[in-house]
C-alpha cells in the first residue's frame, strides 16, 4: 500500500496550475554549432509550446508552506518530518543545440530551480506543535530532445513551414537534483499493462514520439491510458544506514468550482528491500497509481538523504529522475 503525502493542497497552500507556471520562466538559447538563427527559433518555438518539455517546474512545485511557525535552529537538531515540499520561486531554462549533420539537431534542455524546501515537523513525538523548517533549494533537471527533418528542399510547403521541416522525434528521460547529491538512483523500472521499461542512464535513454513521422526502433513514449495502472520501481545506493525518503511527483486532475484543474501531487514510495553492500546500502522503493490527466508531461522520482528531512540544519541533498508520458 503506498503511503500518500499530499502537499500544497490544503487551504493554507497555493496550488499551482501547470499552464500558468510553465509559461513564465526565462529561456536562454545557446547555439554552439552552425545551426541557423531561423532554425534555432523554430526549435525554440516547438520546445516552449509543448508541455512534454516545459512542465517540470509545475509538477515539482508544491506551492506555499502551511502557515505554522517558521524556524531554523542555531545548532543541528533531529526532527520528525510529517510532510515536505518544494516552493519554487525562480526557474530558468537553457538549451544547447548540437547539430551533428544537416538533418539532425540534439537539444539539451536544462531547467534550474531556486526557492526553498519546507518541512512540516515535530521536535519529538510528544510535541503537539507543528514547525515549518525552511532550507535553500537549488536543483536542475536535464533532458535531451532529438529533432529530425528530411533533406532540405525548396518546395513551397517547406518554405512556408513555421518549423522549417524540423520535427521532435525522440525525447530522453531526465536526470537532475542538487549538486553532488549524497544519494544516487541506479535504476528505474516503469510498468504499464504488460510492458516494462528499465532505465539506467536517463539522458541517454530515448523514447520515440509517436506523432513524429519517424520510426527509429526506440521504445515508444510511455502511454498510460485513461484507466491504466502505472507502477514505478526505483533502485538506489545510499551511504546512510537509516532509510532514505523517496517520493514520486505527478500531475493530478481535480475538480474545483466545476472546473478541471491540474495540480501537483507528491506520494511517498514504499521501501520493499534493503541490502548492505560494503559500507553502503542498496534500497528498492515502489509506488503505483491509476491514470494521469490527459496530455503530455512527465512524472518524477525524488530521492533524498535522510538528513535532508530529519535534521533541521543539514543541507537538502536530492537526486531526481523523470519519465515523459502521454495519456490519451
């Protein structure tokens, strides 16, 4: 049974609508190759217009912290976390275009998040008060997108195309977190129906986009289906003898004021096995759920060191992997 922690959903928290947040970050295009200005603009337009590539900050942003007392102790003190979440206040997007040949461009897209991590905690089991601890947040998420086009032509259709013949044909899984994370994800297994994919190197694991017109023999992008269950299994390595905290982050459709609104939800994953390997520990976590809102986006898994949440002074240390999906 998955233990669920919903953050940013109470009356004291501000829920984030995906479309609003996804359109408000600056975008810096770095063109290191001979890609023309016109082609770079066309690729930028495709990236910015597709939530498959832009929804990261909305899915990972848990909104404002509850309105309890705020504190940071002057000395390191153990705490008992009840909930935690990200409050993202600044997002930037950078893209590096690499053009290995005339018909291929590989875009490396990086989201950088800044803000704070809030932890709703107690200082002891007998403490009836709830305290919100805040820590600085600085994370980044990286993915790659492969664009292809047919050989250059002078046809009217090509000249009139706003995308100059380019099509996004493949997208990688994503990887990120804090700098020098002390917890390392080694493998993610995603199962829908009778199909399982296994990812060990996210930014070099590519999914084929079904509407690209290209058939390259890659795994197709994960199609969850409206009423289809998805299961995620994560294997990680940690130096901490105490168990880590691992969460899955995904969009959730809720009905508010007779409107369908997409909000982020966070669920704690269940520890299913643990093996000591030398001085470190290999741990396996699982979670499953049914369906997603219709559309194209990504879900993420965050692995945290125990001290990130159980110590009021220790730095926030995370690793994040993400998987693109489509629900139709």
